[in-house]
């Protein structure tokens, strides 16, 4: 065994997601109230989020979640260092599935209940946010 996480995951659902490098693990916090990022090499907690997250990019820079229960449905993405500053991709689309980042972290993809698959270039998302004055610095 490589490592054992310090707290048992006792939530009613099980959610685990490695980043593409295999160095970070995103998982529910065990209380169903948030998510944690652990460093696999040490088993140490790197970050806790009170918001749900279901996908982590390579190196953990970006996180994503399905925003179906929010006012604007779609895929909510944010940078790990700015969890309160999020953007919704595919805003208004209902029936969105969980997103996946490409192994190199350059793209994010998700599907909808009508069978449509959407792919966005993270550089384009970042550039558009900057143009709108909403981008991260």
C-alpha cells in the first residue's frame, strides 16, 4: 500500500478522482459536507473545500463540478486558489454529466442528457474571462 488517508470516508457516496499526474487525490471529506485534496506521496491533506468538486486537473490547478442544483446549470469550474471565483461552462444546459479534464489539463469535456459532448480549451476559457474582466490574474 502506498499510503492510507488519515480519516475514513464515511459519506453515503463514494467519490474519488486522481489528477492526471496521479499525485493528487480528490475525495469527499467523509461528512458529505465538502471535498479534500490529498497528496498521495505523503497522505497529507493539501486542501479542503466546502463546495462540491468532482474533477481535478493535472497538478490540481482547476476543479470542476456539475452545477445542476444551482441557479445557472452547467459545469462550474474554478482555480484551486480561488474557490469563490467560479465560472459556469455550458450555462443553461440541463442534464449535464460530470466533467473530465484532459491528461495534460488543456481541455475539459462534459456531456448532456441529449447525447451532446462538449469540449472547451482551458486557454480559451481563461482568455474569454480576461476579455470580460472576470479572469484570474
